[in-house]
C-alpha cells in the first residue's frame, strides 16, 4: 500500500517499480508507509542456520517412501544414474555461482542420493517380502515429487551458503553432531548416516569474497546485528525490530535480495564481518577509525554523542562528569562496543562494571546494582521514555560520531549500497524511521 495515494497512483508506482527491477536498476522507495519500526522479522543465530540445513536434509529423505511407492507399480529402477549426475553437476555449477567449494557441495548431494537409495531399497525389499503396505498419499514422480525435490535442492544450496563460514570453526562438527542427533534421530537416519552428513558439512567453504554478484547469485543479503540497541535494532524473543531493521530490509529488497538477519555481538561483530559471515552489519553502529580499518562505511545516517544516564533522584549529585568519576560511583557498560571504549578512555576513578547484555543493562541501574551508564544520546532518549525512574544526567554530549551500515571491503558493495542509502538520507527516511521508533505513538 502507498500512503495517501489513490488507486491510480498505486498502479503507477507499481508499474514503475516493476520496470526498474526488470532493467536491474537499484530501486529506492519510501518504505515508511509500508513497514513499521515495531514490525518484527526473524533473527537467526548459528544454531538456527545449522538446524535449517538438517531440517531440509531430513525433509528430502522423508520424501523417499513416497518416491519408492511411486516407482513400485511399474518396478522402476531405484537408481537413476543419469538424473543423479545431472542433479550433482547442477549443484556443482550453482555452488560456483555462490562462491562455495563445488566439490564439497557435490559430495553433500551425492550423500543425499546415497541415503535416498538406501531408504528406497529397504522399502522395496520389505514390500516384496510382506506385501505393499504404503499408506501415504499417492504422488507422481514427474508432477509431485521431482518438483518438490528440486525446490529442496535450491533451498539446501542457500542453506549451505549461509553455514559455510561456520564450517571451519573448531566447534562446528561437535555442535552439528548434537543438533543432528536431535533433529535426525528418526526418519531413517542411522548414526553412521548422521556422522557422514556432519563430515560433508564440515568440508564446506566459501571460496570467493563477498560481492554484490555473489549475493545476487544466492538471492540473500546476510545482515549481522547485535540486536540489543533499541531504537535501531533490538531482539524480541526470536525476532528483531527497530529503525535500522526496517531500513536494512528496504535496502535489501531495493537491490533485489532477501534479507537474512543474523545475531552477533558488539565484541565479535566486525571479526565476523571480516570472516565473511555477513555482507553488512547494522544496529546503531558508530563510525570509528578501528572499524574503518577493517570494513567500509556507508553514508552517515545519524549523528549522536555519548552522555550519562542514571536514576532521576541522583541528578543533583551527579550533575557533572567530575561528580560521576569518583570511586564511589559504579559505571556500567555493555561489553565490546564504543560505550566500553568511551568509559575506559575517560574514566579514571569510577568503578567500572562490564555487563554482557545491553538489553538488560538499564535494569541494573534501576535495581541499584549500578549508578550510571555512558551511552548514545539517542538510546538515552528512548530509555528515559520507557523507564520513568531514569534520566539524562549531563547536558553535555561527548565524542559525537556518525552511525551507518558497514559492509565488506573490495566487494563493490558501495556501488549499490551507497546510492540507495544516500537517496534515503536525502529523502529523510532514516530520520523518520528513527522518530517513529523513538515516539511510536506519534502519528499512528
């Protein structure tokens, strides 16, 4: 829907949008009427990504009784070497488009087919001895099962692309073995089958760097976020919401990709970007020299400085920086971000408490387990609305910095991300989304 447009205008913009996409033009649209900053989208972590591969592999094997039943009446051969070779070669070719090591992908699908033959052979042996007792739906190979298998193949390739950066980690095999034991403990998966699957997955690697071309081959934009910094990006159960989330979703769709939001932390965010786990990172991320050394920054979206928040009843006694920087004052900061860096660089006497979760750090001040936090003015504006006992303590703001989206270097991402974000900034979209997130009851 487009706000305040009549139906003719809606058709006009829809046709224009389709036309731009058909010519591969990087499109921009004012998405503020289309999505709300409190609209949640799924946030996934490493366990979710691995579990999705196992789920899809399990779904493929679960189709094999129907495949065997479809072949039974005509005594069609269980093995189809020609089709299997075509599928494996297609997977190998597709892997190259995704930047995946092609032989590891080919080995994965060869294993899938071997397990499929095993299930079918067991069933046909049983039916030959005991009679045909299949009770599932009657499906045809050409009309029902092969299209579904082709769809699963495509979904599996995308899923393999998403877990490939994890496969080289020392804990990957152990974690995958545990997940596989739970997810594939039944449905025809013997322990040796699961072990073989884990072994093939551990061989996955991304061979080509993150580029817009590779991302378009995969059809997804991998977006890393700590998801603990409202109003930009905040985790709500298994979802994520915020102004950066809406903006990143619009950016992703605008450049023709599906957004995949992946959980990270401030401590690991840029290491994981460098390791090619994400294409871009978002979530109220400030531009700093250290970050510019390892990643490319997009156009500035917001500017905000550091200042102090604490209990309102302490405003008088904690009215200056010197009042706060005393041994009796407990300053609490979230681990790994610019808040921690600011506190360590500027505080000389105050007691510093490190807290692992930025989503709960303010509750520590309310509960009197800490007294003050230094953080961005934008975050303070939001939390002091939500929590009546907390107030901004200082009028001054220190070290103002721009916030933006970062992305991997040398992948030509700037050719598509920067023009899109620049147009959005010129139109005022990031500012409107931020205002909506800060003051959700206004204009609704």
